C-alpha cells in the first residue's frame, strides 16, 4: 500500500490491510492486462486444487470446509484492522507518536499479521493432507507455472506510480519527496525480504509434492515472522522523523488516505476489503 510506504512507521498498523506486492493499478487496467483478481496463498492453492487436482466429492467437501473456516475469520480480522488503522490515523493527525501508544499499536499490528500467517499456514497444511501424492504433484506443476508467470509479469510491469500518486495527492515538494524516498530506501531491505521471493515460492511448490510440506511451511513462516517483527520495530523507530516531514494539512490528507484507502482516494474505486 503506497500510504504505508510513505508513512512507514505511523502507518504500520495499516499493514493488516496492506495491498499485495506490486504497483497499484486500476481494476480496468488489471482486466485489460488479463490478470486474475488477487488471491491469498490459500485461495490460490484451493483454486488450483479444484482446477488441476481431480478431486473426489469427499475431497471437494473437505476443501470447502477449509474455505468456509477462513471466511469465518474475516470479521474478526477486519475489526482488528479497523482498530489498528484508527490508531495510525490518530498518530498522523497529532503529528507525533505517544511512545506507549505506539508500542501498543506495533504489538497489535505484529500480532494480527502473525495470526493471519499462522492461520494461512494451518489451512495450507489441511489442504495438503487431503490430497494424494499424484494430486499434489499435478497441483505443484501448476503452482510453479503460476509463480513463474507472476514474477515475469511483475518484471514487465514494474513502476513507481503508487508513490507518485500519493506524492501528488499530498502536494509534496521535491525536498519532501527526496526525504521520504531516503527513509523508504533505508526500510526497503526488510520489506523486500518479507515478501516471498520467486525462489522461496518455487521451493514451497516443490515441497508441496512431498510429505515434508508442513515442515517446510513452518520454516518459511518462522523466517518471515522474524522479518516482520524487525520491519515493524525499525519502522516504528522512525515515526516522528517521518511525521515531521509533512505539514499539518498534508498530515490530514494522509490520514484521509489511510482511512479511505488509496484505491478510493486516488483511483475513485471502492476500497478492497481486508483479505
């Protein structure tokens, strides 16, 4: 999410509603370029299992239960996201962060994302357990194809329109943009390592064919959890420095951007619900 990148620490609570990796594009642009709607990792595996797994009726029912359980979690996750977003907005409008309140917000944001990661991991293990070795192999082939396609198309479409749109909306000066870019660049290492790489996803797809998938997934989740905590900790340390770059009027615009979502404010589209 562009607002999260610009605000860094103060908007860290918005991470529970963060946009998927990649540049921001409109729904029409996505449709015209032939992209699928964004699906989380469990959604992708469920979709591929249904289309390439040759499922039995019993297996379809088991996967339907997994999907329904995930949907049942959405209400609580959206409520937590709303609470964390409200904290971030209050910090932005105030122009400074109360240390105790910021620590609480960071703990809640980190806990919310970790909980989502654990739930997704558990769901993927459940899906894997339902399938036989032949089905797992067929699904892994399609997952690898989609991973290659995803990263190839990202390389072809990579740009910085999200940052530029936010900067224009906030009417930032050249100096402000340079200051924000400098801080963003200092934080980008944790962000890049937090997002799964092509090689990491290919390794998981290969592990999906084996009985060691649950172990591989746990190792991956633990690694990303450590990076998540480091990212939030480092971002929170810079909150006041980031907020000091904006004027009061710009902070109000940024708070509106966090509250309404960049899709609505910048592109005039309905905000996407929390995944």
